[in-house]
């Protein structure tokens, strides 16, 4: 039945191999307020031993890692905390963290954080079972042994990495981002607890929520979409249009909005994890590889300009998505939400116009460019950047 569903519409995809795969989601996913307390039960799947907790320094100063370690200890495991993940995690940092834990009997990796933490943790988990540097595994299914089991606990409403097969990391040496993808890189479990968002600052709610919006929209309009990823994208965009503004205004007090945007983030991850992303991500990753700017913020700022640049090339699919979400003019709905959230203009990000040419070349070379509604050339990306203007 699923196979016939996926083949019910001629594919708009290129010849990329993963577009021929059936929809897949091997990650067992628990979604709901208070679900963090189920971590101990989840760990019952594994032989007791060491649980490596990967997080970042900011979260390391909060109560959340302590709570996570408490659940780990109650389940009979020894927590080993690495709170060293930086924003836009570096290849060198993932290699260094893996070097600390290789040779130790780590039974499971528990990732607690936003997209940077989850991507870094997946990279470390891969290096627990495979030799060398994470750089060696750039591309699709370049490793032979599946990663060590990962339990992913997202702490923002934007990553989706808890249910995807990809780890995006910064190669500082080459000033670019690399993507490591593979069927053995999906987390085994995702625990999606909206209560962990209660103290998230409004600007992070806005940027990460629009990151999730970007995931869903690019998955829907892209050439690798399928009927299952489409329905998930529609659900995510509907939730975000309805609730992101309220969540950003007061996420601590608005439990309904908080739960809605957290669910939307994971649902969008399920969508783009199967249908890929597109030119917004090609640009944001190219910029992020050269400038240490937050990935979610870049996607948030670039989403509407990219949709407007595409114009008629995406009009049919964008109108379909907007109609299904109750917003026939989806571009206008996104514009209003962007203003409501107070997102900055691209020119305020401080990117030197002299860097536009290199960014444009890297964007065209990005592996997701072939999933775009119309794959963009470096000239397209360069023209778009010049339309947006630089900040230096």
C-alpha cells in the first residue's frame, strides 16, 4: 500500500538515488509535554553501561543536563557529559570529542540540545563505530558500520535533526559545511518534550521556528517530494503559521503554542528528512561555512527572498501548499509572520559583498541544489545576494 501511494504521482525529482527510496523513518519518536521522563524507559533497550551525554556549554549551565543525568542513573547507566559543542559545530571538534571516548564502552549517546548539538552527537556516534575523521564520511552512505545508538532530545523548535539521517558540520579548514548522510545515522530514539522550551529566548523561538518553516516549505516545493512528505509539510506549516507568533511572544506561558511549534519542528524534520531541502539551505550552509552565523537565523532571513526570486517557478506548488494551510497567499503570510517576529533584514547580518561570489559558487555545489524546484546556478545565487545587499 505504501509503495503504491508513493508511486501514485510521477516524480518531479532528478536522478538522485534517495528520491527512489520509499518514505522511511526508523527513529522511534515520543512527542509530548513531559516526555523527557520516559528517557529511563527508552534506555531499557540497551545494555547498562556508559551513556555519553553530548550538549553545549550554555545548556551545561542549566538544570536540564542534570535532570537528564538523573534519568540515566535511575536506568542503571553511568552518565559521561561532554558539554563542548559550539554553534555551527566543527569537524575538528567532533573528531576531538570522538577521540576522548573511543576505546571506552559507550552503550548509547544521549544528545541534548539544538541542531548543532544533535548534528555533532550524531558525528561522534558515527566515529565510535568507524575509524578516521568525520570528514572521511562526507556524502551519502560512505560508512560501513552504523553509528552507535543515539537518543536525541531537541531543545529548540527548529532543528528536525532528531529524525533525520544527516549531520551538517563546518569544515573550518576549507571554510565550508559538509553533510554526512546515511541510513545508519538516524537516531534510534527521539524524545520531543515541549516543556524544555519554556525558558527559550524569544529571538531563538522566532529563528528556529522559521528554520522549521523553511524545512517544511522546501520539502514541499522541491523535486524530491512525495505524498507522505507533502502531508507532513502541510501539517508543519499549518501549525507554525497558527502558533509561532504566539510562541515567540511568550513561550513560557503559552503551553498550547509551545507544544504546537515543537511538534511542527519534528514533523518538518520527518518531511525534509525524506524530501530534502533546497536553495535556502544551499545559501545558508554556504554562508555559515564562511561566517559564524546561526543556521536557523540564516534560513529565517533567506526564506522569503528565495521564494520571491523563484517567482512563477514555484507558484503552483506554493499556492497548493498555501491553500492546504488555509493561507492562499503563502508568501504574504510568511511576510507578515516575519515582520511580527522582528527578524532582521539580510543586510544587517554583516556579510561583505566581496564574499558573494565565493558563497554563490559554494551554494551551487551544495548537494541539495539538485532537489531545488529549479536547480540554481552560481549566477542565480550571486544575483540574489546582490539584490539583498551586503552589510560591509
